[in-house]
């Protein structure tokens, strides 16, 4: 195969008209030519950190859409499905990914469960980690979310870090808001990246310490605007990632959105493209090609440097997408799951009033971090209720793996004026999280998910909507377009009921994520992510 185009060489940082010869999926020659050419070719994009499961799609279906945006590979952390199914979940992702021509690189999930303060469906201990890391399909130790365990030298955590070092595989970080001595202790343990920076000074301090900072722009967490200016002074340490991408957003864009926005803001072309490809390939020692002789023929063709429209995507010399049309085929994925709780009643969601003030989770739109508020409780007939006028709603987490008492608390900024929304795409243990204006609708929304053995739902009086996710309770084998349409309907309906959040279901999914400060709710109770301990709903 012979291709002529303006080659953007991110290695030598130059652009020139070139004739590229490809044989047996490998670039065998690159010749400079003296011709006027109207398109550009460049290395394909790589998402430096993503949970494929959060798209609600299996890997093959995720890839089918991602290639239309110029993505040729991902650094994929399968800890979502691992929290449900353990090592068997990791195997499921690897086997499904093998069925499509796309560069998936999976990590060994370091925190299953993420903490000991919640109920997960499985445990992956240090022995499991060591057995995973010896496998060639496992490229790295995935995000070490247990930063207190690293700082305080928890024995099991140290064993996992030691295993990664023994096998010569990178260790990904997860240290939201960590600065000063704690930050230095954490990264001095051999951890090399962080995708959780939400403040400029936080990211700057980590960069100055030598950490690779991933600029994240996903469906819920949006840190691009805050951090992108750091690309100018630290171009070799910046990578782009999405972390979590819901299906409707994935159909719209992927890493190409980072690239377009960074270029529009005037950042250097080569700095931007390196953050989207070269830096990731080099950090993880990937086999993805960078348009050099001897490389795998993984590249994209664009129209011009202003619009940056993806015309074609090639993986291993094969054209996999053209003009927004993917040539990858959907794969029929088998159903696997772990869902064992019974239907609930409205009385299960009642919360006895035990004080004049309550601790409230404050949602920050576009962020995973939350604030802690102290607000006057609203008690009716002895039970604490939602205060709709003040946007203080009840939140509950239901253990999906067995029948245990339901954890209840209160949350602000979800914005519902009526009804309830629920999801068991709830990081990281994927129990059912629900927010609502009344116990009846909350119960109804939860039971929709229990009956489906996984999904996201909405309930309001006689209204009932559910997107079923039968694979581990977090994914479906339906085509992305169908999933995106169903998700969009739920998203719009939640907003019609009053939510002002950009992505209410994605924000909801992080309200049970205990490793992100400040206040979250697990199936075992209200949790302070700064002190790493449970706290009371009612302030005595």
C-alpha cells in the first residue's frame, strides 16, 4: 500500500510531504517528495486512561465507535468489572477485546475492592496481582487508589507495588488533591502518573516532582480548562485521557476533542499531538506505531490543521474508519453477571430523624470531588425527608450482592423536583445508587434495576424507564447507537425533572466512590474521603 500525504512527524517534530509504503502492516519506507498535498497523516490517538465499562459498552463495541474519532488504542483499567467478577472480569475484557483490530492495553486492577468500607463482588489480592502482572496481556498496575495505604505503608499495598516493580511494569496513580509531603511519599513509592488532578497548583506540584499528569475530560470529570496551560512548560509529562465516557458522549468525540480544543487555544501542534500519542506510547512502551519506518501502520488522515476532521483511521495497515463510518463489526458478547439482592419496599428507604442538622454531600458539576455541608434537617412524622425546595434530596446505596440494610444520606445539587434516578454503574463496587424526592419513587427506580440485574433507571409516579445492562450489571451487548439513544432519553428526562447537571447519571455514578474526597456514601454508610472513615448523617 502506498500513501501520499503531508506527514506530521511527532518524533522529529517536523511536517513535510511524504510517500509512505506499507507492507504486511508495517511501514517499510518514508520518502520525502516535492508535491503539493492537501491532507495530513499523523499517529493515531491513544486514551492514556479509560474505564471502557463506563461507556456501558463491551470493548469491541467501544472500539467500533472510537476509531471514527481517530483513536487507535487505549490504556484500559478493567477495575469496574473486576469489582463485580474479580479476575474472571479482567479475562472477559481481554477475550472480548481480542476480537477486534484495536490496540487495547489492560492493567491489573490494584484496588478490588477499592476500600474495605464497601461491599464489592470480588477481591483481587496481592497474589492475584502478581499472577496477573506476569501475563503479557497485562501491561501495568492500574491506578493505586488506596493512597492512604501507600503513605502509611500498608503491607498488602506494598506487596502489589513490589510485584509491579519486579515485573518491570509501570504503576498508575490516583491521588486527588494530594500535595506536600503526602504527595511526595505517595509518588516516591514508584507511582508515575496521576489522572485525578483537579487544581492547577496541585498538578503543577506533581509535575515538578516528575509525575506524568493526565489531563482528563470525560462525561463527568472535566479538568481540561484548568490544566491545559501546563502543556506549554511540561510537554513531555502531559497525556490526554477521558477516564469515563458515557455512550452518547463517545459517539460525539473522544481524544480528538482534547486535540481540537488545545490547538484552538494556540498550543504547539507537536506538544498537543505528543500528549495524544507519543507520550503515551513511550511511557507504557506500547507497540502502537508513530509513523516511523519499522512501526506498525497505525495512523490517521485529517483534512487540515484548523478543522482537524478525521478522514480515515488505519490500524495495523487496515482502514478501520472513514468519514465517520466505522468498518468494525459489532460482536455478540456473552452475558456474565453477579447480582443477588431481592426487591425492596418503600419503607426500606425511610431514615429516622435523629438530629437538627445533617451532613450533606454537595455535588460539584464537572468534578468527582464533593464538598461537605451542614444543613438543617427536614423531619416529617419522625423521619428525615428530602427538602425539594432547598434541593436537599435523599440518596441511598443498595448492596447488589446480598440483602443488607440500605445506607441513606442526603445530597445537594442533583436538582430533581420530582421522581428519582438510579444506577448500578456506581464506581467502584457498582452497588445501586439512587437519589430521589420521595421513598416510593426511589424504591421503584431501584427495583427496575434489580429486575434487570443491572442498568440505569428513572421513576416518577406512573413513569418507569430503564436501560438494561445485563453484562456484570454495567455493560450491554447492544450496539452503541441503540445504547446512546436510550441513555440520551434518560438523561433528557432527568433534566426535565429538574436536574441542572451536565451529566446527571455520570455524576450520580461517582457518589459512591469513597476514594474521592470529601463526602460519599457506600452501602455501609456515609464516608469522609479525607479522614478515610465513616461519619454520621446527623450532627449531634
